C-alpha cells in the first residue's frame, strides 16, 4: 500500500517527464544532419577565447564535429542535464507532510514513519532512474535513421553518472519537503540552489557536481569519475537520512 500511495503521489510528474525527455532525445537525433551542415560556418567565425564563455563555445563547436560529441553536448551536457535535473527536483518536492495532499493521513496508517519515508524515497529514486536512462535509448535506436551509430555502453555510463549526481537534487528537495508543507518552496529553493551551483561552476570553470552529471571524464577519457560519484552518493544519503529523521521526530 505504501508503494502504491507513493506512486499515486508522483505518477503524473514521472509520466510527463518521461514523455518529454523521450521526445527531446528523439529530437536530438533528428536535428543532427541540420546541425552538422551549420557547424562548419560556426567553426569559421572568430571567437574571443580569452573569456570562459568564448572558450566553452569554441570547445562545444569542436567537440560536435563527431556524432558522439554532438550527442554528448546536445543531450548529456545540456538537455538531459537541465530538464532531467528539474524533474528530479519535482519528484522530490511536496506531499510528504502536506495536510492538503494527504501526507498526514499517510503517516496515520498502520506503518512506521520510517517505512513510509524509505518507501517514498525509494519510489522517487526508482522513477528518476528510469528518467535518467530509459529515454536515452532513443539515441541508439534512432541513430541509424541519420546514418549514425551510438554505443549503448556510452549511454549506460552517462546515464549512471547523471543519475547518481542529479540524485543529490532529488534528495535535497525530498529533505525540504519534510520542512515545508507546500510543493513550491522545496521546488523553488532546490531549483535556486541548482542554478547557483551551475552558475558558479560555469563562471569559475570548476569541475563540480554538474561536471560529474555530464559525464565529462567518461566522454573525454572513458574514465568513470568515481570520486565525484562517491561524494554525490554520500550527499544524497545524508539528505535522505535527514528527511527520515526529521519526519520520525516531528510532533504531528
């Protein structure tokens, strides 16, 4: 019953995210030939590489000269990273202790608060794992249509990197949902924190959380960023533990 209740609470956010990401992944493949024809013109334009923005733009143009590089830039470094992170936060936000969404009723059921919280967290993480990996299957499936091939091994490696690192934002939103009863404050705070982290990493060229999420190390050298994944997993575990403890200790 707890699993079913958790699914009911998050099903529409999950289903909308799944359909949207699947369409976006297919769109990346469909746009390859058009983008490939535009890349030479972009590469010939002078860019001020003394700035971080100019250097990153030049790097993105050069990387996309190959199909693997095009997929990484357009999907794993941009679309999946941005949209997937948003849905990770949406899945973790709201409904845990909300009086208007039945959270207190759920806590009154003949099950411990700890079991409820663990079930809710596991359900959300399972849904997010599907979002992080399954829509990307459109890449190897549809690539032959544009005369290209994309490795399933690369897909799995990037999917795991994205899931483990982006789960930090799911777990943060989940923790915030045990503090605030509405959906919007956990959502807004978590999105704000994600934007600040992304901005700082971009401006200072720091290899942080979003660097791990994009699978940059695997793309450039096929090495798994184990240290970054371990730190991300530890942060997620800490946030989830804090959420469980917070609900168990609450006086409802």
